[in-house]
């Protein structure tokens, strides 16, 4: 009887200890999990400065690049078409506002003295913005390879006036299994943004034969149906619906 009581007491102590340990774990502050943010923004570049802007960004100050990385910005690209600059970057920190404020160090302010006169902010930007932040419509964030070894691509298309909400609904109902299908063909990290009647689509290609991969994914019935539905909402151009942008800047 005494042995049974001792055994029961031991089990009770073990259970209570486990409860207290688990309770202690729950009460301890847990490190905040980093959630990557993907951001797109727009600004104009004055036509007379386009060539100079491109050359300048091929020789970005090392201190500017270092400050960008310290502020937890990764995979930062700027693309150009018809006087519009489209930027895409990924933020991997936990304190966005303070990291953005920290960018304005002395080296970067000197850099802005060169770049700001070349730029013309959009009238539709929010108060306090220089680059106008965009609305993200689609994010397929899975990657086959690291972005640093992938080809970065940005294209843009014009939305038929009055069709904006239909487009947003279409993107919201993106077929669940289509991301995996595109990954199999080496397309990854696709992000679509909207601003002022146009959409900007950033994605990466991680394969070795772009035309072959594009041809194969274009034969996917789900992809074709989605693309056909989207094209109904876009203004046709001379060579289709999408226009390719030129990349003028990138950081890993």
C-alpha cells in the first residue's frame, strides 16, 4: 500500500512539474519571428536625366549599399520604362519604421543630393512619400533558388478603366495549385502591384532556358485560363498586353 502511495505521489509530482515548466515556457518572452515584407513603389525620372540616372546606379556609393543592407533590405531592384521607375525590395527585419529612418545617414543624404533632382514624385503619392507606395495584389513567395542567382524580370500592363476591382478579385482567387506548377518550370517569387491604373509584375526565373520554360507553362490549362481572364481586363498593346522594363539597379 505504501509503495502504491509513493508511486502515486511520484506521478503527481511529475505531472505538476511538467505543468509548471510548460507554464514557465509560455510566460517567457519569445523572440519576434521575422516576416518578410515585399514592397513596390513608383516615381518618375525626368527624361533628360534617364541616361545619367542609369550610369549613376551602376556606380552606387558603397556606403549606400551597406546602409541598405543594415536596414534589412534585400533583393532590391529598380526597373525603368517610359520615364517610370518601379522599385521592388524585400524587408526582412522587425522594425520597419526605424530601419527606414536609419537609411538617412550622411552618405545616403549625399547620394540623394544627386538622385533627387533627377526624379519627379507622382502627384498620387501619399503625404510624406517620395516614392509612391503601391498596392500589392499577388504574392507567390516560394523560391526554387536564391534570388541572387535568378534572373529578375519586371513587366507592366495597363488596366482597362473600370476593371480594377475585377482584376483585384481575380488575383485574390489565384488558383491554389498554380504556384507549384510555375515553380516546376523554374519561375518563382512572383509579385504583382497596382498603382494609377497600371499593374507591375515582378518575378524571377531560376532556370537555364527561359523560352522553353515559358512555352511549357503556357500549355498548362490552369495557367492559360488564368492568363486569358486577366487579358480581358488589360489594354492590348502592339505586341500583346505586357511591356518589359529595364533593370537599372540591384542589390542582393
